[in-house]
């Protein structure tokens, strides 16, 4: 991997590129899984099955594509309604919608000026939730990880998140996240990239199976989706 340091200029194509890479890996995997696998529970999203996560993802991206972003969209109540609307769909239909939405959402996100960039990262993280529930290797990793790290660095800077320097086992250069002008000194993370993603997305770090060090911040402070 190469460094994913924060840059001052937003890359509008980054979220769409991340979605495309994930689409090309996740969708073929889903099409090989039997229906019973879609009923598996997800550890990262209590109360949701694999099917529920996929229905949420396809609905969220379809809303982006169709510009149906009314007040309260993506709230827990809105998410539950989107999932309920797809209760009568087959698993294959949900995957079809997801594939189409992952293809079409990128250009819309790019034109939104950064307001929807977090949706791209959130969908990629949910793909990791699905992989983990299915027992697949590479949850929160894979070909999209470099783009995911770059997008994470950008989002944490724009949102003036807690500053942090991450010395990653699998990235050549330190990754700098958060607000570089914050009055507090940067926190320090040492470990692998997938565990860092877990921390920033509020996922159980213990699921990574790898040790890490975090100094100068609490794990809960890193969660950008909390």
C-alpha cells in the first residue's frame, strides 16, 4: 500500500471509486450464497441480519441516486422503514438493486461537493459487516482499503475530528487523520489498517484478532458514525 495522508484538495471521484471496487467483489460473492446465509445475524449491527444490512445499503444508495434525501433520512426510523419496504423482495432482487445503486451513486456523490462522501465510506464499512457475518476473510480490507483510508482521512479532517497519527503495519507512511489545527496533541495509533477502520466505524476491535496500541484518545472518540 501507499500512504493515505490527508490532502487539502477533495477527490470527488474517491467515494464512487470505492463503491465500484466493492461492487465488483461483493456482488459476485452474494450471488453464490444460499438464502439461509442472508438470515445470519450481524455483530456490527445488532438486530439486523445480512439481508437487513444489504437492504439498508441498497435503499440508502438508491435514495442518493434518486435525490430522495428528505429531512430525517438515514435516521434509525428511516432506515427501518426502508428495510420494511423491501420485506417482500427476494434476496436476489435486493442484490440487484444494490449492484445498480453502487454503480450509479458515484457520480451523484461526486457532484454533491462532499456532503455525501460519508455515505460512500459507510456503505463500504457495511460491506465489511456482511463479510464478517458470512465468515469471509478480509472484512474491512480488500482492494478498496487504500481508498477507504484516504476517504477516512479526508472526512475526519473536514469534520474537525480528534487529531491522530496512525503508524500502520501494512502502510508505508504514517496516516494523519483529524483536524491538524486542533489545540490538543495528536493521538497515536499503532496497529493494522483494518483495526483502525473498526475503531473509526464503531465496530468491535476485538473482531480483528490483532493487537493495537492507542494513546492520547479513547476508542469512542474515534467513531465517526456515532
